[in-house]
């Protein structure tokens, strides 16, 4: 994949659809080799590649930095967790996995209720779905859960008075992520992983025909 031709919108779509359950990369690899990019094009390509390849490491790093900033504000920790959940529901893989696990747990004591939590089937025309399948969580559109968790987090942010703390912690976490992604030289594993994800995307589009 030529990361120089990948736009920021393409990267956000890839991060939204990608599986975030993968374990983080080993720390010796994460802090292995750093070099200064020789041009803006190489920096842009390296930044996008590292953001995609080390996405789990960056997520954990930002969460740890945020947790250190919330040691004195327990209520702000709950607000941060709710905010993280509302953002996580925007990821297709997380929303589908969360819905499946909750439905499976409900099925153990109420199969009838679990059946209602299943989303309706997408109509098919000439062997193809009539539209892109909307993501549902426990039988409800995804935006319902995003709205509920984000609204609750806003109330808790206001009550905890910790918004300034989270902004500083988030700024530090994002700055550390940007610095690492800018100077970490992509290794062979990152390039091979990129080709593998590209092949999966092409195969997925081919199988839907």
C-alpha cells in the first residue's frame, strides 16, 4: 500500500473498520529504531503507517497517561470511561462484538428477549444487499448508545470539574503519539502487515460481488 496516497479520511475509515482486539506490539519493537524523515512525503507516509500498525500501543499509551491525570478525580475516571465507550461504539468491530456478547449473555436467561435484540435482516436484491448494512447494538441503531454514553459523560465531566485535566493529559498523549509515529522507522513487519490488510480488503470486496 502506498501510504503517501492515503488520505486522512481513508485512514479514519480504516481505523473505524479495523479489529482493535489485536494485542499490542512488543515494547522492544515499539521502541526499536528512530530516524528523522528526509522529506514531508516520507513523514506523511510513515505517520499513517505507524498510526495503523501501532494503533493498539498508542491507545494503551493514551489511556495510561489519562489515568495518571485522573488519580485525584475518581468521578472524572468514570466520565473518561464513558467517553471512551461512546467513541469505541463508532468502531464497527467493537460495536458488533459488544452486541454479540451482550445478546449471548441475555440468551442464557431470556431467549425471547435475546431474539428481539437481533437486528433486522437487510433486504437483498439480485443477490446483493440493497444498501450498506447499518450497524446495530442489541437491536438498536448504534447512534443510540453513542448518544447515551456521550450525554452521561458530559454530565460527569461537568460534575467532576476535570475537563481541564483531561485536556492536558490528552494533549500530552496525542503529542507523544505524534512524536513516536513521526520518528519510528517502519520495519518489515509493518509493511507486511499493511500488504496483508490490503489483501483482506480486496478479498472482502471481491467476496461481496
